[in-house]
């Protein structure tokens, strides 16, 4: 059984929908998790913690979700 992966184009790049959804969920969980542990009386720390969570979520996604593209370089031979 040959299953084709569903791909979608976002910002000029083609990505697999499953990987995109996983990356979004990881980023949301890490961002909101760090935001939730920030002191509730300090808006600056809440923003800072949320940004740290977003960077951590991006890093986790970049490490565990590998690119699916294949790059082929062809040389043009002129006669």
C-alpha cells in the first residue's frame, strides 16, 4: 500500500501537514507552559517566559522534525 503524504505550500516552502501540526502543537505547549510558570503579577516576565518557550518549541521542532525535501543539483553543459 503506497500512501502519499499530504503536502502544503507555506511561505514558498512545501511541508508535510503532519509535521506542521506536530511543530505547531509543540510550540504552543512550550510557549504557554513557560508563560504559565511566569509570575502572574509581572507582565514583562510573562512576555519573556513566553518568548523563551517559543524559542525552545522551535528548537525542539527543528531537531526532531527533519526536512523532507530532496535537492538535486544539475550542471548545464553548453556546447
